[in-house]
């Protein structure tokens, strides 16, 4: 049976003016030595409709392990659920907008001596339909215990404008210290494929100078931005990754190759998917072979706006991913309402990191001091 240690963790609030030192519960499994650290967000008051990305949110900087010297740890899982003000009572998960965990990727890249240019600073995104990620046994994301992580939690409300709710995010991090390992871990990095809509430019092919539809498939559709953020490629095209879906059915194709930027042939061992309500599916297709890499389908909420479940993928064997192949992301939305809705479509792939080299403790400390 796991036992509990109460530890203190320093939380940096969004406005960077108020520091809170909260007691957190750290669970340690004596059989595997896997640790679980729980973090409770501030309380959010929900008293009106909040669309996706428009609700109350907060940002925090955290470290997973309180240690005087940096040491290697492996993140093996991440979970986010909605709870009441007491931090324990379950609340409707439809209030979940997202929970994002990021790392300073430039510093992380230098610490681990990466030469590849494609790693993402996003470690995890959880949202409606998938509230937990647990990697296959023996796999994890390696980080240093002293690396600060950025945690953003946000709520939404798509259904009930007339009631008031007090809710919090309850976040659980799973990790294991490298010195506690009984067998070596297999390192993972995250590669993402994102759906885009063209806002301005000659065609909808991100970072492709002269696209060929026979090779690259159809480009993404022209769309309307649902946010203020704009993504611009090196050929002066402008895209949005958060777009408006008109009433009716929409199928959008995005050439994902350049954004994925696969550095070497590898294997995918976990896939998580981020979609908004009214989404039906998200598919990654290998245009070189014509085969589907993975297709995730949703189960939508009944009589309410929301997503009950989004299919994910997990396997020790993995799916091949190739450096020289072309990949396309296909999102399908069916807006059954009589008004415009907002949408996103992202596939987070956790692939085997073939560049990982474990540093000795002395070198870890030297690298950390230099940075």
C-alpha cells in the first residue's frame, strides 16, 4: 500500500505578486517507487457562460521534487480533474477548459545536449474528453528535478448561465527518481500536429514554398480567427489554430509535416488529442504510404454541449514515424447548433527520443550551475 508524505511546495501566482506555500500530498508506491504529487489550483467562480479559452485562469511555476542538487527524474503520468472549493468534492468535468504543463525548452535542450530542432516546450495538455495521461510501463519524459515547470489551468462554462459554482483544478503529477529505478526507462519527447486555417496567403500549406496537391494533399481551408493569436510561416502566410466553425459539417485538411518536423525515424508510444465540443474525429494520415497513423473519435455529451470522451493511443510497441514522410491532419467538426462555434485540433505524440544521453550526476550539477 502506498504511504503519504506531506511536503511544502512554492507556488508562483499569475500576477507574480503573491506567494503561497501550500501543503501538498506526495504519494510513494513502495513497490515501484513511483511518486504522485498533487496540486490544487486557486478557486474559480463560474457565474456565466464562458466559451473555450475565455474563462478564468491562472499560471503557476512549480518544481516536482524539492532537492538541493539537481537529479534526473522521469515523468510517467499527468492527471487533471475538476473539484469543489474544498479541493476534494467532485465537480462536473464540463467546466474543464484545459490544463497545460510547459517547460523552458531552450534551457532543457541545452541541459540535455539536444541537437534536434523540433522539441516542443509543451509537456501535456488535458481537456474535456481526456483528463489523464499515463505512459506505457517503462516510458517517461526525463527532466531535472530543479527545472521549473509552468502550469496553466483554465475553466469554461458552455451550458449553465444562471447558477454560480466554485471550482478548482486538482492536478496529479506522476514521476520516479532515476536513482530509484530497477530497470532503465525509455525516454519520450512530444511532437505535435496541429490543425490550421488560412487567414492570408496564396495557399494553405504551412512552411511549404511550392506545394503539390498530389504529394501534399489539399491545403487547409480559409477560415475565420476565433482568437487574437496569429501564426505566420516563413513565406508570409498567416494561419490560426483557433478558428470559427459555422453551423453544419466541416472537414479540414492540414499538411502537418513541417510543424511536426520529425528529426529521425522513431516510434510513437502515446497519443493524446485536444478537440473542442462539436468535434467528431481527428486523424493523422501518412500521405507517403496512404495509411492512417491514428484516428481518434469523440463521444459527445448528450443534451449538453461538451465532450465525454476522446480516444487516445498507448503502446509499448509503438507506431512507426518517419523523417522523410509527408503527414496530414484531418479534423471533422459537426456544428449542430444554430450559431458559430470555436474549434481547435491538436494531436500530441509522445515518441521515442533517440538522442537522449543520460549525464552523470556531476555533469548535471555543472550544467545546471552554468545555465
